[in-house]
C-alpha cells in the first residue's frame, strides 16, 4: 500500500500510471500539503508514504517527522531535486527510509517503494553520490574526518557485518540480503541491529551513507 503525498503533481501521477501494472501496490491517497499528508497517513496507515521536501504546509521533513512519531509502521520516502542536499541530510536524521530524484524514472520509484515496504533503506544511487559529494564540498578536512569515522565504524564490525553493511549501502532488503549472503533473515536482522548500534548510525539510510563514505560501495 502506498500513500503518495507530493507537492509536484507530475511525479505521483506518473508513478501511479506505471504503478497500475504492479499488483502488489495500491495507491490509497494523494495529499496536496503536509497537513493532509499526515492526516491521510494516520487514516490509511499505508506501508509507505512518499513526500516532497518542498510540499506546502509543514514541509516534507516536518511531515515525515510527524508521520514517524504517530504512525511508526509507515516508512517514509522523500522526493528531491538537485540542490536540496541539506534537506537530505536533515531527513536522514529524521528517519526517512528512501530518497529519490524527481526527474528519475518512475520504475526506480516503484522499485524503491517496494524495497522500503520490505524494510530496506533505499537511496537512489544518484542521491547517495550527491550526499557524499555535498559533504566533501563542506570542506576537505571535515570530509576526511567523516571518511575516517566511517572506516572506523566499518572496521569495528565483524566480517559478516561488514558484508551486510555493503548490502545496506546497495539498498537491499533483508530478504535480498539473506539470499545474497546465504543466511536466514533472522541472522540478517541480528547483524543489522549490531550495525545500527554503532554511534552515528541511527537507521538503515544512515548506514547506507556510512557504507559509501567508507568506500565500501562503488560510486554511482
């Protein structure tokens, strides 16, 4: 089930058109502003809510925070345009599970919605690359420190946990990680919990950024 709440109507309607052939998805509501997005999410309790950073009313970040606080079982995906990297970093801290470029292919959004609904964090490869590049632009010293911290976090993991961090950086769900690493999903969940226990790794999306900063995932 998907609740699409996007200020740019071209994006959700295009996604809905492509989504019509996806029997495992159901678009249950559309909202014109942040208040509607929060209210409709509370009413329908969808698996995934898709929000625009710049939606009217409370913006996407505030709406996402309200949704995560009141409907914790709903995962939030944020739609972004180029030049909104600061918003992405703020939304990462707010628990958003996915980030997509508005101008991207609808198929990518559908694939991301499906992955996030399964419990994965999904960063469009372009978004992940932009976040790391944006952090680098804040200063070579600061980025060097972030990379060193990311490598330290990765080095503190066991070999299997490190492999799983790479999978998180690639946006894989628990089920796909289990298949790739030839383990059961319970083992994946235990390793994910160990990774998220690291300081500064609050959620799967943040773990994905750590994987990129540590150089574990090839740049997009």
